[in-house]
């Protein structure tokens, strides 16, 4: 029997911004370092995290209102 890998995704709405320059953001839990092109993500619990552009594109898509059309540009290679 062949082993197959699956990626689990959870429905989670986050606020995110893509950064243009390397940054270090101080938080109560330490410093969050993000590289240019990466994303800063604020989850529903107020936790700040970082994500590479490739991982972000593979994991998140724009959340919209129920009356808005879904946006789908496809996933980058490797997702």
C-alpha cells in the first residue's frame, strides 16, 4: 500500500498584510521577524504571526461577503 500525504486546512479568518521590507515587530511574546515579500498575520485571538509568500498563497484566499463572487487565481506550483 502506498502512503499519500494530505494537507489539513482549517476555516479561519485572519487579517494579513504583505510586507515590502524586512521587519522586526516587538510583541508581548517576543520579536516577530518577517522577510520582504512575507506576510504578517493577525488571527482571531489577536496572535501575530508570519508566513512566507508561498505558504500564504497556498493556505489563504480572500474572504468575501456572501453576495460577492469568489476570487480564485489558482494555487502556485508546490501547493
